[in-house]
């Protein structure tokens, strides 16, 4: 009997671990969904003397995409962002996260720039307000400044077609 409690506790812990290992981390619900996007004022990447705030986007549906030059997954989603930007379906704003300005500018010059503009969060403080787990992450923000969707990890064609674009159409109507 004295071994029953440790065995039961071990089995319970093993069940929780097994369930957790089979979950997709991109499906974690964000506490920011249906809440106002955190406000910030950050300098623009290509013009450090100019600032940008999400308040400037009131009245528009837009994407905020966190990225970095050192991010391998950002390279995977980049062609999709370029195509989305060319389509004109939605303005995409870049949120350069914990990166060096020169590296980020070189990366955009090489890879292409799908963003209307980029802001730089060198120290990651604003990223913490947005609950950034890592890059890339993308937020769909409505006309009132409310976050309606968060994509953890790279945007895929499937997530774009099945989730993001229908939501964009709905928010714009």
C-alpha cells in the first residue's frame, strides 16, 4: 500500500506528459485574441527617426508579422508574404524582433520586402506585450485595433486560405 500513491502519481504525470507531447504548439490559444492590440511606439527600421504606433492603423484591417533576419522559419513563409503583399488583399506591417538593424535591412534587400513599413523591437520589450513565443508570429488586427487571429510559426498556404483570408474578408465587409 505504501507504494500505491507514488505509482498513481507517476501514472498521472505520465498521462499529462503524453497528452502534452501530442499537442501542436501553434494551436495554443492566445489571451490577446478579441482584445485590443497592445499599443507601442517604435522607430521604423528604414527611418529610425520616424516612429510608428498601431493607433495609426485604426479603421483598417491589417497584419502585423514578427520576423528576424536570423529566423529560418521566416525564410519559409517569406515567399507567401511577398505574394500576399502583391495581391493587395491586406497591408502587412513588419515587426523586426531582437535583430540588428543592418542585418534586417540587408535581409529585406536580398529577400524582398512585403511590408508597408517595419518597426524595430531590438530588445524584445514590445514583443513581450504581444506574447511573442518566437518568430515568426502573425497577428490579424481589425479596424477597431482588436487582435482577431494569431498565427504562431510560419504562415502556410493552408492557414492563409482556410483561416486568414476568410477572416480578412469577414472583417472588411
